[in-house]
């Protein structure tokens, strides 16, 4: 693990898509890694190598390919577990963050008794900052069970209002679900502190780590959470694979969510019993190629060093906060400094709608995201309807940040607001 | 920068700046509220119909709209086009505009029919923006359908 | 679309894994396509091409890559829809068959009223022949809702006992879920007839097509089903993508299952509204690379012609039924002829446990599946604990069938039972 | 065919054919039922313990098992090994066997300790078969734990 700065030129060489040109023959400036990251050759090779040499259904065959597939799959699980400081059996493969969070929310309504059962009078605590993936499933859980959804407010600076924390966690709070890094403002809430407060009142804690695990070192024990969810495709890995970390004793006690083959112990027409975790939560033929790809992504990130990854992004973010902050008529949503803040920088450009900003940037070859980025309540809380978001990753450069600032100025001139 | 200028031509910039027939007015027969789920753009739109003996006329379309240039301009142009037309002809215009939007830059829009709305031909090259251009039209179609459903005129 | 016999030698050239050797330097004889098929170069290339040129989150970006990703994703949807005779908006992408079936089962317990709501006194009808993926989700639905699970019995010849059909569909039957091709016996139940009977009594019909869509021409209108579920990875496509077909008006009326980003219309902390299908059922960043791969698989199969694919498999199956049927001490499970029977051939080898048969075959380079193949009740119904299954696909040859028969004889000699 | 013969050696074939200590017997202190979820193999196994003053002895292990050669033989060999041993030593054997199974063909099994069970060294090269070899051992461990939990001896 290297501790030094990233060799971005070398890194860029690993990403075939970065050499392509986009509109008007412009080179691609990809600032939308918050939506999905690109995948290095090493990840694509790992997937292809699996398909071309070892392809088979894991956990099924008593033949050599089946054995190799099982090794690839379980090897990936061990690697991912080590990456976040979890036990191997505490890692459940899902298709993405969304499924991982739904898994927990549905397990809580499937539970007929015990620790996970949720009913009328019970409370679920989330925040206004959540991505819809960590919001709608809880609304739905409440609808199914009669529980009450409560939420922490977001302050105008894009931080959580923590004065509310203690009073909002009541004896009836069953779970506190909070983002570990906002996909809009980059805000990194004090998850450890929130977890401590939740645990003190007997509530479980889930962190939506879709934007943290790819971008900063994450250790589930240090964080002190019960559940952690993230997606492969945002961390240099393939689509179609995500992770739910769950503390061993909790997964052990949880009822299944998706059911079907290879998660069962005994099946009779009259009823079935289930395997221990993680298998209990992984019915069907597993996405082994994607697991192999994710393992390669973890290797790639580990090779760079997550501290270096975070440092690189911090430097790009600082640069962006400066360069965008000094443009008249541009308002940065969320924290103004890099303290407890990751590399998603969303802005409001006065009198220019984000779609129009995005359109101009697109013509310049700059790919950003426009809209509410699946965090509509957060935008409401910040008093904007939508925003323009740049999000950074290991392959981004300072020149690209400058291009972004230049592009926004150009948009202002084009629409006559500057 | 040609493509950008052809996308945001004078017609679009002008309509976006001074939205024709803006504001919500009485009387109206039906109202519809439409949202672009990607960005939260919204339009609240009212339709007033008028029975002109053998035909039904679009008497008024009024609206309040939050949106991008494309969406604001398209709604404005739409009101210019449909107000005063009979409902059948206005629906035909809607269909024509919809077809233009889904043409991926391939259609030759009929300027005699679509008038200022031909300025949106460029939008059809950007599938992500089609919804912007259609938001007002969708709300109009919806409101009109409701007005008709509710049995106008009785 | 060619109508003639498959050029198996040319086809084999498209599958890199088939040239590898396995244990003892033996060439691979892959007879486990029922678990997962191999993927041709064309599919792997389509995935890679997406990642290397167009990678981006579909339905999100207002930039060129996002547009290309959306085109790839929606293009794949249109292609899959055409492949099964469905409307484009009737195709929901899931991660696999298992999720597709769970989607329907959970939607039925999420519905608080209307056509989909299931409660005590209601009945779900399945069969003893089902894969656990089309069995356990219904058991769970019944547990959640208080509905009653009923099932059609399997006759000793591996066919459904259809005398029971009419009496088992009562006025309280809400859905009949039945396999369209058994993954153990190859049995193809008369789904059209079952659907007619179910509809006559107002019940919905779901067909588990995991083993039919890859192997025979399937048209949802001809079949007359309301829902159809299948997996990409069993039809030459990648892992991580599956399909739920649902009739338009039904999907329209169904509550969501997984919830999160990009399936919503408006989100407020107090509650959310949802998009029309298929988006309503596809939260999260979609698996576009896998959709592109699945589209390439559909192209590949269409190029071969599904009638030719079915004919090729029928000829291999006929050969296998002959070659295995004439071995003393080998009992074929299920239909003895290829009539209404696909290319899964499972056998009991007297006095040799399937694991031991499989082990011997594996040493000979022959990959089969051993166990109950996620269809435990079916094995019970056929009076065996487990079986050894060979399953065929476009790349299999008659020589491989001979090798299988030879291998089973060898196993019998090795364990002293012949 | 060397690998196959080394996997299914004489010891395994013999034990599979004539399972030692087979059948379910009285008296017993605890019973466990274990299943291999992949193939439905099952074993029902009973354990009787005996208090020998300063130590606890495995007095009897009896079982009924459905399974493949590996699983039947492993259970049979296990009973030979543990019956008569004190519980602590038997558990140590269990651990030793478990380690051997997970060794991927790399371990040098201690024949003095494992006796006939060294014949299963080959199984460790086939991860899919490990569960077969462990089924009886797992059931024994489970039944013994239950017997101890239920407070034997009191
Ligand atoms: C008949 C049948 N149904 C369902 C499934 C489940 O498919 P998947 O594991 O891809 O979800 C399979 C395959 O395992 C099958 O053969
Ligand atoms: C904070 C956050 N949570 C959840 C998600 C959902 O991830 P996915 O779409 O991979 O399920 C995203 C990304 O879209 C995200 O940024």
C-alpha cells in the first residue's frame, strides 16, 4: 500500500474509456463518478478471465469449474470483508446498495418476533440528507408495518443538525439509517457518534456507504455500525454486485429476504428452513464474474491505498471549492471546506437551470450530473430545486477542475447571466 | 459553438425569458400538475375550453412553471400554438410535436404546422432533454383530457 | 434466422472456455448448462465494449455517455421484449429469475388492496415440480399474508398430474405459478392449458421460464401467461441480469418491490409516489453492461434460430435417453421420450450416490450436476434422494453424450455395481 | 486413474460398505440430525457419554446415515476413533480432522492420531466434497455439545 500521492497519469492509462472523445470531438472530462465510476482494465480483465476460463455456477457443481467458481466467489467475499474490516461471513453480496438496504428493511417487516420485528409505535430514524435508496425503503417499511418515520434535519450549511440527535432517538427507535457521505454535498456525518447514541438506546444502525467505501478508508468496527451498504459499480467494479455488511449475530438472527435456491437447508412443500448467513441472503446462482471483478477493484484500490485516494480527492475538492466558489452567481451546496467532506461538489448557478448548465458542459465534453441526484428532500432543505454536481475519483485531474470552472463561466456567458 | 447555438436558438431564449400566457387564470375547466422526476421541474397548468357550436375550442391555457430554458420555452410556445385552436387540431399538434421530439434529429418539422415549435427540432438530438420539452405539453394534454372526461360541455 | 441444423463446430469456436482442459488434462465436457451456460465471445465483447466506450449510469446523465448508456439499456429491453413477444414496457430487468419471482410475491404482499392483495383464505397454487426459486417465495408469501399454499402433484413419469388441475384452482386461487420446463426432468408442462384454466377462475399465472426461454421459442402471448421470469446467465448472457415479463395492465397496477432512486416520481420525507412500469420496479443504477451482454446473447440465439436450438437439443436429448436408458442400473427420471421434454436428463445410478457418480465424471473431464438441483420436493415425489443431471445447450455434441454414457458405465465398474 | 483411486481408497470403500457402529441404539444422552443441503444426505446420530470419575468418556455413538461413499465412510471411521476416548480428546480429533479437510491437499495428516481418517486426506483436494466428509463429525459434535449443555453428568 503506497502512502504517497497518486500517479494520476499512470492511473488514467488503465481506464480505456478516458481516451475517447465526446461531443464536438472534445476529450472526455468525466466528473460523474458519484453516479458510477469507470472500470480499469484490471477489473474488466478479471471478469473476462473468469468467463473465459472458469465460468460455472458457484456453490453447485461437484466439478472442477464449479470448484473454481466457488473459490472465485468466496475469495472475493474474503477480500471485500478484509477491505472494510469485517468478518468474511458478515459480507452478503447483493446486486447494489439499493438491494442491500431493502434487504434490511424487508427483513424487519418479515420478522414476526424478536429483535427485528417492527410494528405500530416503533420508529425508524433517518435524515433529510439521504439518497432515495436510504429513504424510500424506510418509508415503505413504515407503510407495511405501521411504524413511524422520523428524520434529522439538515442545516443550511449542509451538515446534520445534531442537536436533534438525542431527542430523536427514543426508546421506540428500532434503526437509525444514515448516509456515510452525501452524494450531493459530500458531507460526512459523524456516523460513529450517531451509532453510539443509537446503540445507547438500543437502536440498530445502518450506514449507506455507497459514497464512502469507494472514496475513503472504511472500517466497520471503527465506525461502530451494525449494517453497511455499498455498490461495486461506484468503486471501480462492475455493475450487478453490491454488498451488505451485517454484524454476525444480527445476520444470524435475521429472517431471509429474497428466497429460492441455495439459501435453504431443507425444503418441503409444507415449509422450509434456511442456511446460516451469508448464504441465507443469497438465493440463486451468484454473480461470480462480478464478484471477481469487484475483488480486482478492491485490489486496485488497495494498491493505490485508500488514504492516498482520499487525499487525492480532497485536493481536487479543495481546488473545486476555490475555483467554483469564486465565480459570481455560483453557490456551493454544503460545506465550504474539505473538513468532513468528500468529493461531491454540487452548485447552484444563479438564473441558469442545472439542465442548461449540464447541456453547455456536455457540449464542452464535461460530464456532470444535473437534477436532484436522487436526493430530493435534501435539495428542498437547502432551498434549491436541483443542482449541478461534479464528483471526483482517482483518475480526475486538477486540469479537469479548471475546465469545469471555465465551463460554468461559459454557461453563464452563454445564457447572459454573467 | 454551433450545436449549442442551434439548440438554444433565439426563439427558445425569447420564450424562456418572457413566457407567453404565464400565470394561473380563472375560469378554467381542468388543471393538471406535472413533474419531471429527474430534476423536480414542475408545471401547474389550467385549460379552459369553449363550446363554439359544432366544435370545441381551446379558450385559454394558463400555467405556472419551474424549469429549464427548454421546458419553459416549450410550454410558452405551446400556448401560442393551441390557444384558439379547436381541441382536435390542438391534439394533432401535440402528436406532431411528440413525433418531432422522438425523431433523434432526423425529422423535417412542418413549419406551417408547428410554427415556433420547430425551434425545438434540435432538442430531439438530446434524448435526456425530450422530457423537458414535453413537460408542458403533457400537462396540457392531461388537463384537456380531464376537462373532456368531466363531460365538458354539458 | 437460419432454420437448419446448428453448425456446432463453428459455435464451439465462439466459446473460449470450451477449449480448456480440466482434471487430468482432459478436455472439458460441459453438461451443466442448466446451472449456467457459457458465454460466447460476442457477449463478452458487447459487455467490454460498453465498459470501454460508453460506461455511464443510464437514465441519469444529461451527458453523452449517459445518453449512450440509456440507449444501450433501453435497446436491450426492446430486444429482449421482441425475443419473447412482449411489449417493451412489459419487460422489467431484475438480477435473475429468483428476484423476478420474489418481486411478484412481495408485490402481492405489499398490495394493501385491489387485484394483488393477498390475505388469509386466499390460495397460491404451485406444483411439486418447482425449482426452489418458484416455491420458497410462495411459501414465504403465504407466511406473510396467511394465505394457503396448494400444489399439483407430480406423477411417477415426471409429468404433472393434471386431473387435479380444475379442482385445485378454486375461486380463492390468486396466482398459479408453474415451471415452463423442469430443470430436473426436462418436463414441459402444458402452461397454455394451465393458464386457460387459471384465468377462467380469475387467477393470475406466472411461468418460471428459467429453463425454457434459453432453449425453445417462447412467445408470452401464445403461452397466455401474466408473468414470465428468466435469467440472462442461462441463455448465453452475463450474470447479474434477469427478466420479469408482466402484462402491461398488471405491472401498471402493481405496487413497487425494491425502492430507491429513479423509480420515484416525487419524494418528500412524508411520502413518495412512483413512476410507471418498468421504471417502478428498477431502482438504483441499472446493470447496463449486463443488459448490453444480454442483448448480444439474444442476437446470438436469434442468429442461430430458436427452433434450431430446440431441435439440436432434442436430438442430443433423444441420444442421451437412448444411451443412458440402455445402461443396466440406470433409471431416467421423468419422461422417457423427447415429447414435451427439454434437454435436462437426470438419472439415478443404482447403488452409486450422485456425488460419487459426479466425482468420477469430473475426473474424466465431464461436468454434470449432482444433488437435488434446487428441486428437493420433486426428487421426493420421484422417490429419489438426489440425482445426477446432464443438461445440454447449443455447443454440446453427440460425442459428449457418448462420453457421458461411457463415464457412467465407468463409475459403475469403479464402484463395483456393474 | 490415480486421483480417483487415491480418493476412494480401500479404507473408504470398506467403511462405506460395512458401516461400523451403524444403527440407532439406546441408551443415549443426545441426538442430532444433520443435513447436507446440496444433496439431501442426512445423518441422525446419538451420543452416549459415561462419567469415568475424573473424565467424561464417549461411551457410544450410533447413527443412521444416508449418503455418498465419502460421507458414509467418514461417519464410520469417526465412530471407531471417538468411541472410548475421553470427550476432550475426541473434540481435539474433530478439530484435527476439520483442519485436514480444509488443507486443500497440503496437510501431512498425523496417522498416529487420525488412524483410518488419514484416508480422507484426498478429499481435501475437492472442496465440494468436504461437507460430505464432515457431515457425521458435525452431527457428533452437535449431539455431544447438547449432551454437555443438558448438564451431563448431573
Ligand atoms: C427452473 C428454474 N427456475 C429458477 C432458477 C433460478 O435461476 P437464478 O438462480 O438465475 O435466479 C433456475 C436455475 O437455477 C431454474 O432452473
Ligand atoms: C449515497 C447513495 N446511496 C445509495 C445509492 C444507490 O446505489 P445503487 O444505485 O448502486 O444501488 C447511491 C448512488 O446512486 C448513493 O449515492
